[in-house]
């Protein structure tokens, strides 16, 4: 027996061990033949067994359906032995945790002094045995999994309560009725681009749609026909090479039977009765979107998938109900938006619901709670609207390529360590946006790339500034005269830093070099920038501007190469040309002119949430 723990979860645990107080919470994942796979975690407020049971359902609602509570974790500066763990889990049972039956294995992971120690607890024997903890990366995890995105709409309508009754009574009753409907046999799920319908039946009928009783979730993919490339989704995250393989992902649509015995049984079985009452009343009607993720092992039987999806719908309805109640204004309910996130610090989707017309700033306290639940750092935005994961089917047409460095060959630096931009950016270059800036706009384009990084990471929702807006910003800060607006005059690193501060409130450090040859000894400093800040660097000076998006530096030899994004490209958005013709490529130290000076604008990541 062993415990498999994702690397992202381990990293969060080790950071939490540095806190002055213990951090405890739940591990979520699956039981397997060889042990337990821990996909993620949710922390609680406090570290006692009684704290673990507080608001646990609310915390699990933001995680993918299909993940079970499989254990408990403790991040502490003090160690824990088997006896202490047995006492702790015994207290958890006494506190009211009912899901641990006599045959279940339950794991306990202690993070302490840069290590994670695992124990397996057997309830029937009431003892904890140490077991091996193995760490798995993103690719290995998802090679075992299927991702299913479930979508649908649920119309609701109810009468506003009379004076003296709670405004929430009608809403709560409506959601109870919705849950009952979802749990009924009329609920059906359609696998997109297939003839597969999965119905909520007491007994699985393997003859339907050619499915066998032992068909697995991984085999569902075989029933999909005429599958377009954009109908699946891929997630690529920098630094950890987070790649979700397309073929593992599917989409389901929530439907309801309107004919047949199941539908008839939900109708009133009596003669029609008409009750007419003439009065004035208020009625609230709205459409509730459903959009959540299911994460299951490939060998999970399809016969048990419907119950997971139904539980996922019910969990999201509970989440939606709380958001509606929290943000209602009198009798007016807010419209809501559902967002999915896959931060760098996490190996699974997180699904959050935000009211439509409430700003990110006003939701900061709510996001802080989410960060604390998930052990995320609280110094950077990870769950703002701008951080959302956009599925291919949701993407709008865009004229820009993102992360054009992905897929490039290695730099060739022996024993080098690669440090590159963290997250997503868009590539901006000459002649984009039907605007000819060939010969003078390279620094403008580099600035646009930098701003795009802050947009994609959720620091700002400001649109990419045009050349004229950049020029106007420099006039507004007093750096340029009014005649600068509309001109074809160059800008440099200092002007880029002024614009970042003026347009999006971002400060930047300026590195001044008297010669391009000095860049050859800046490898360690530039690597530290990408590790701590992760932002693109604009480099200019006595020659044309470029964008540095990474370095490969060897501590042993001092060898250094730069990953350079060239804004002087004038062609179409063709990734093959951009990568193979050197518009985004690794450059040696001799690329920089030793006879001219350089200034590097190094944007600093703001402390924000």
C-alpha cells in the first residue's frame, strides 16, 4: 500500500509548514488497488478534529465532482507519530465523521521539515501504519484520468413571499425542488458528438447505445464520432509542463426526459383541477447555468458515472444558492457567472461562481477565503475573472498568438537551468491590428506583450494599449510634449516603465548596461527575476527593442542563453514561421551589440489578490 500525492499538493504543504500555526484539512482523490491517490486538498480554519467538520461540504463544492474524501493532512513544525494519529482520527470519528466504515482505508499525511510522511488508518483495527508516499506529476496523474465538462441550464420561477416571511424562503424551496428533480429518473446526460445517453436509473442497462455493463469512462471516448479538434481542451502551464491530453476529455449536456414512463410518473395523477385566484403578486424568474468538471479515473465504470454527475449538479446548485442569497438586493437576484481555474499551484480544476456586476475588487475577501482553503499564496491573483481557464469552445476569435515559445527545442546550454516567463502572454509585433509601425514601433509592441502578461494573470482588465494611447500616457506623465501624440518617434525602456505605471499601476526596475557584453554576466540576476517575478523583460537602448522571456543559465560554467521574442516580425500569425525563422528563439550572449548600451525594463509583480 502507498499514498500517491501530486507534486503541486506537496509543494503547498511544504510552504504551509513554515507558518507559526498548524494547518489541517482534507485530502481528496480516489482509492485504488494499490493504495490512495491524493489529487488535491482543502484546508480548514483550525487544526482540531472538530474543525475538520466545519463547512466541509461548502469547501468541496468548488472542486471537481468525482473526488472523494480519502484522508487528512497536517502541516506542522512538530512531528506526528502513529499513536498521535490514531488518537486524532479516533477523535474525528467521535466528532461526527460518519464516512469511515470498518472496511475503509483512510490516509493521514504529515508535512514536516521539507518531508511528507504517510500513514494508512484502518478503522476496524483502529491503528495507523506508516506507508510510502510517492509523488506524481501532472502528466502521470492525467494519464490515468478522464475529464468531463457538464453543462446545462435550469429555469426557476417562484413567487415572492408575503410580508413577514423570509425573502429567502421561496428561493430555498425552489432549490429543494430543483434538487429533487435532478435526483429523479428524468435526469439524463448526453455525451457530445455521440449517441450516448446516460440516464438516472436504479439499474444500469448495458444494452443502451451499445454500452456494456463493464464499459469504463476511458472507453467512452470511443463512442465519440466526428470530433473536431476544438471540441476537446488542452491545458498547458509553464514551468510544470501541465498538459491535459485532448483525448481524455469529454463534454456532457444535462437534459431531462419529457416523455416516457419516468416523465409521466412525475405528473400529478388526478383529474385536472383549475384553481383561479385573482390577486397581485411578484414573481421572480431566471435561468440558472450549470457548468462543472468531473474528474474520474479512466477505469471508473460508466454505470457509476451518472450518480457522480448528479451529485456534481446538486453541489453546484448549493453553491449557486449561497451566491444568490449573499448578493441579493432586496427582492432582486443577481445574475451569476461560472468560471473554471487551473492555477500553477494546483493539479485540478477549481470552479467558482461570481455575481455578474460585482467587481474583482469587491470580491477580494471572498477570494482570500478560497486561497486559504486551497493553500494558495495570498500575494498574487489566481482566482480573478482574468485568471479563468477558457475552453476552446468558449474562445472568441483573436488575432494574437499566445506563448509562442512552447515547442521550441532546448537551448543547448550544458548543465543549464531554464527560467522562463510564468503564465500566459500574447505575441505583439510590427503591422498587427492593421497598423503599420514598421521601423519605429518595436518598443511599443514589446510593451503590449508585457501588458498582455498582466492581463492574462488577472492583475488588470485594461485592454492592450494602442500606440496612440501609449503616446498619450507619456504626455500625461509629463515625459513628452503634445506633439508626440500621433508621431512615429521611438520609445525606450524608461518610457515603457512610465507607461506601465500610468496605465496599469505596475512598477519596474531598470537595469542599465553600458555595453551588450555585460549581459553575459547577468545570467544569475535574470534567472532570479523569472523565478520570483515571472514577467517578460523589455530590453532597449541604443538599438532596436526586444522582449526577453527566459534564460538558460549554468551555474557551473557561466554559460548563458536568452529566450528572445522579436517584435520586428511583420508576417501573419504563423507559429511555424515564428519559431523556425528565429522570431522567437534562443540567442547567445553574442547576439547583443558590445558597442552600444542597453536598458532592461523589468516589471515587478504587484502584491495583490
